[in-house]
C-alpha cells in the first residue's frame, strides 16, 4: 500500500536503540520521496525568519520565547504533502496518532541548536523527526547519569522519541 507520495506504509520494524524509547529508521524515505518533500517545502512560501534558521509552522504555531503554543497566531493548515507524511508516520507505528502539528527547520551546514527536551505540554508523547537533504550528528544526553549517546542521522531517516527518550534525554 502506498500514500500520495508513493511512500510505502509497511516500512517494517525499526532496530532497537541504546536509548529507551528511541526508534531510528534509516531509509524511511526513498530518494524520490525526499526530493518531492524538499520541493514541496521550498515552494510552500511560508518560511519564517524569526530565528537564526528558517522555520515553517503547520497546524499550531510554537512560540520559542514563551515555550508555548501561540493560540493567537494560528499556523498554516497541513498541506496534502504533509498530511500524507503524517499519515505514513502513524501507519508505520512511529506515532500513536496522526500528527496535528509540524515544524520544518532548515539548518545550514554546521548549524545546530542547544540540547533540549521539547516542550512537554506543547507537543504529544512522541516527537518524530525526518531528515531531509543531508545527514547530521545528534548527541543525546541523559542528565541524571551524565551518559551521552552520539547518533548519526542519515538523510531520509525517521527518528522517533517517546517515553524516556522523549521526557528524560536531551537531544
């Protein structure tokens, strides 16, 4: 079975990771699907330049300063391409419900952000990231133990954080 972008909905079971609640799927997207998503994102015309990186908000707008959802400034509704990806993430078991919010971040080479745990009341019990365009190194750290786990995120991968990975580990 395939979605609108030709994405297979039976991607299989991700390998177990070193971090409880972390699921990593290399090759979640095909190169053609990645290209189609990049084109759709670039042509959406809704980039915000409020941060040191470009971002797009869909569903709800996240206020980075207040660390809350900004109900006074609703975001753009999900376009078809994003609805299809959200459905695929759900159908593949990476999320327990279909996402109603998405943030697209564009990082320049070498650019990153401070280690953090995503706002707990703002986002659901799963945080999913899909890497497009290139791979990158992510370091997860566990403050209670001081343990760190480096993880290379390949282009076209999906990374899901839930449970301990979502609420205890910084990324």
